[in-house]
C-alpha cells in the first residue's frame, strides 16, 4: 500500500513539475525531475519487496538492506 501511495505521489509531482514549473530555471527542473525519478524507483522497490521476501530469508535481508541505505 505504501508503494502504491508513494508511486501515485511521484506521478502527481512529475505532472506538476512538467506543467506547473515552467517559470523555474532549467537547473531546478532537472533536479526536480531527478528527485521524481528516484521517488518512482523507490516506490517500485517498496511494491516488489514483499514478493522478493515471500520465501527467502536471504532475499528479505538483501531487500531490507537496499531500502535502508
């Protein structure tokens, strides 16, 4: 659920960045876009983690380590 909400937020922020921040500088827009992309990647990881961790204790440890670094 957290991954879905986080993904929806990243889509909304991406749309705002693409359409609502035209008056900002190019460097600001690039930085904002990078942040939105990172948010989307982490949202995907949040959604995939339970699948990885379902039957594998080692997978759970690796996924937990990736999400906390």
